């Protein structure tokens, strides 16, 4: 089960992040999670939002370069070592994790957004090991 992640390429300059967020706000696109990584000149803003297609459409209309990609959103328990247990399962199956970041929805459960080198294989591994994933549609309804 996958969710769509919205990635926005933004110049690394003052006010540019606010411009992206204003476009999303003006179009009622709610941010559930975000990660911002920078290089010297550009940033990668990765977002999980309630309506990724609308977010991409409105950002494109406003001159922002963006893309949608499949990611896994994984539910893990709020206890010490639960993330390491998940990573052990993934490592044993030889899948590379390209990046991950946290997502908090309800304060009781922990979630991580994970981008793997083989999205289909990671889904199979997670399902086979009883790891709960959350779809984009389910995220939008939380």
C-alpha cells in the first residue's frame, strides 16, 4: 500500500518556502508531514498532504517545479526500539532505504514515511511481516 508524496524543488532563498505554503493554504491542501533538505542553491521539500494531485496542480500553476512519487507510510508503535525492529526486517531483505522522515497524526501512534529503492518489494516485505501501512486515502481522512 502506497501514499503519494509531493516533492517541490525550491530555491534556497528567504521567503520561498512561505510562497509554497501560501499556495497550498489558498487551495485548502493540508500538510500532514514535511521534510525540507537543502543544498547550496536548492531545497527539496517533501510533503504528505491530504490532496497531492491538487497540490501539484496548484503549485505548477504558480510556477513551482514539483513531482508526485509513491512512498510507504508505516505505522509503528511508540516504544523504544520499534523503528530498529522495522529496519532489521527491511535490511534482512536487501532493500535500500533512500530516505525517511517522521509523521505524527494522532499522538498515540508513530508513523514514518519511507522511500525505498524498490517500492514494490518493500510493500511485499512489509505485508509479509505484518507491518501496517497506511494509504494516501486513509491519511487524508485522519
